[in-house]
C-alpha cells in the first residue's frame, strides 16, 4: 500500500470535513457549498438562491407582458355585437354605464370588450347579468331587436332611367338567344357521347395537353420606358388569320401589333395622362376594321346614313386619371378619316392613329380606374374604380346607365359571362359578387379569399368563374353552388391574371384549361376538365413581375407583359410557320 505523504493530511482535511458534516445529520435542509468549480447542492430538497433585484424586476416585467398579450388575444376573439344599441344593452347588463363623456360607438364597443375580458379573467360568467346591474337589465337584454337594427342583407330599389330599362331588355333578349344556341350545341355533342369509348373529360384534357405541349416563347419586345400594366387580344380577323395585340403601360401609351408577324400596325398614341389600368377590344373589332379598310376609298357621308358610335368602336381604355375612353378606326365625329388598309393575311394597318382623338370619353368615377370589359353584345362597357363602384356605360351615347355599389373597398376587375346574362365583380374587399344584368340584383356572393382579388375570368361553359388573389391562390366558382369548385395554391406571389382556354371550341373543350399569371414571374396552365387543379405547364421568361396575360380566342397565342417593360409572345412553332426546334 502507499504511504501518505506529508501533505496528505492538509489535502484530505476538506474531504474529511465534508464527511463529518454529512454524518452529523445535516439532513434537515441540505448542504450547499461553494467550491472553485461553482455552486453545488447536496440534498433531497435543493435550495434556491434568491434572484437579484434587477433579475426579479425583469422577470416580473416579462410575466406582465406575457399576461397582457394573452389577455389581448382572448379579448380579440370575443364575439361582440356591432350595433350600438345592442352594445349599450350589453353594457347595462354587465353593470356598466352605457355611455361616457366624449365616447363614440367604436370606443363604447372596445370598453365592452375590456369589461367582458376582465370578468372572464376573474373567473366570472360574462353571460350572466352582473349582480350590481340596473333593474330590468336582464329583461332589456332579452327584448327583441327592432327590425331596423337587425343585421342581414338589405334589399332596396332605386328608380332607373328609361335607357337602363331598354338596355336590360336588350341584354335579356341577347342572352336568351346566346344561351339557347350554346345549350343546343352542347346537347347535340352530349348525344354523341354514348358512341365514344373515351369520356369527355379525358378527351378535353388530352386536347389541352396537345395545345400546350408545344407552347414556346416566340417573340419579346420592349414596349415602353415604364412598366407595362395590361394587354388585350382581338378576335382573329379571319378564321385562323391574324390577331391584333394592344399593350398599355404606366406611361399612358398604347401600342398595337399584329400577330403572328409581331409588326407594329399603328404608331403608338397617348391614351391617358396616367397609367392605363385596363384594355378591352370590342367583340366585333376585327370585322369592323376590315370593313373600314374596304370602304376607305369611298368618301364619307355621300348618300350614307350616319352610323351609330357602337358601330365604330374598336377598343376601350381605362386610366388612372379616372376616365375611360373609346377609340375607333372609323372617321371621328369631326370628319377626319384615319387611313387604313387590309393586308393579304387579313391584318390591317393605320397610318395616323396617334393623331386621332377618342370617339367618346366616359367620365363619372371619383377615383382611378381598374379593369374594363365589353358586354358580349358590344353595346355596353363595364368599368371598375377605386371609388368602390363599378359602372355600366352605353357605348353608343357614352351615357352612364348604372352606378353599382355593393363592395366595401375598391373594385378592380370585372368579367361578363359569355351569354351576357350575368357579370362578376371583385376587388380589394376580397369578395366576388355575381350580378344579374337583366334585373340588377346580386345573385351570388363568394367569400373565401383572404387578400384582394385582382383578376377574374368567365368560363365558356356559362356558369364557372375563376378569381386570382393576392393570397397566392386561384378559386374556381360555380354559380349554381355556394362554394368553390377548387382552390389552387397556384403561385408564390399575387395572381395578376387568369384566362380560360377553349373559348372558341364547343363542349366539352370549352374552358378545359385555365391560364394564370403572377408576380412571381411565371405563368401556369391548369386542368379544369379531368383533374381539376392539375398543373399542365409552367411558362417562364420574364425577369420581373408578370402584370397581365391574354389568351387568343382560338388558343393559338398567349401574350404576357411585365414590370421588365417587355411583352412576350408564346405560341407553337407551326402557328408561327417555323420549323420545330430540336433540343439536344
């Protein structure tokens, strides 16, 4: 064994002392000592060292903040009445004064929130009358609310003008004829369904895939010194012929191009002093332009009755200056003719449109305008505005026929059903409303989006709408139901444009796919026939946010514009009459 050295007693003294103290029965509280290595506690019940004054103050302050935040959260979740009389009744039932000096209805409601929250925190039942409440408070709270105080939809009528009545009768006649023709075509197509081995949904999806698989970026052009805001495509001038493209931007300029050659058909012209919010071609713009060009050699006014303005309108623009303008390639009211000619491919050229004045100016909105859209009949124009209204205008006279309220915030987009019977509007209140154009009533309201709705599109099937929102989603709405058909988690940023494909095809291909564009710089195609919400293709080419996108009626061309100040054309190689690309 080893012998102890001379220093071993001194080194073992601390250990011996610890053993003696443990053996002495110091089990009442515990043994705590400080060594060179820090604190230690040897006991069945550890001792707690007191906090310093600063630490205790910080801890109490933190606990108070946590409690205040929890109290605020519970208070925000309380369901309180919104009518001021109901708030007063509830305050009386809680034993509180119904009104304080200088207190308004919002302050009174917040005071009720604090009272109920305090009672809940104290463990009391806020649903029971307070012991110190005034006599009769429970009876007053049980009294029925007057009819004028009830919360619910309020239907009221305002007297319309004879022009509005005539317009609604015309819309009713037009929509019934269009609906009858559409349903007859659909019934005939459904009658052949039993003879086919493939279901209609599979065939529609297959055709959509064939149309989209070869879609490639074909052209890109810088159109303005400022970001571009909107694009629009006209109907084909001839079946399978050229299409006119209109591009508008923040500078207020409009540029017209002919597709697929992408040549400029008109010199650019300044349509508005502020940014352009909406562009729309007249449903019969292509045919009228060809008619104008054919009669361009004849002198205006010789033996011909004067034509109405509705027969002259080519395009409508809506600007940030609060004015919508109608543009024409026909002679202006002053008699100046805009020279134009028709090319061999069916396209048209105009030489001095930049000097032409608008055919009509539609003034009445109190704030800047959003999107605009022509009624399928071509006799009416709808405009949206940040004054929380949308308006209906007579294209022939420029008269305001309808000022429609119903949204609590700015209205940004509008879309007509292909038959023209109903119209949908949406805006910054995140609500999609569907209106009957023949009666003026709001027939549907679709809540569901959590952020502003910035794009709308109507499906060719006649009853489906698509809405794109700043909550990064697209919702498909069936007007026959009160819930969305599908919710698409479409993009990683706000959805700026939506458009249905197959507009020129009959059932079952009409509306078989959906195109969307967003601020994440991409466009996507979605299946709406077979697997609703299935992604078919992703299109990426822009370096900035995509502000708008348009799809031609025959699905041959897709055009997009962006913050990068360019517009891009997407098409298949055979449409552009180019050899297919070989990818190695």
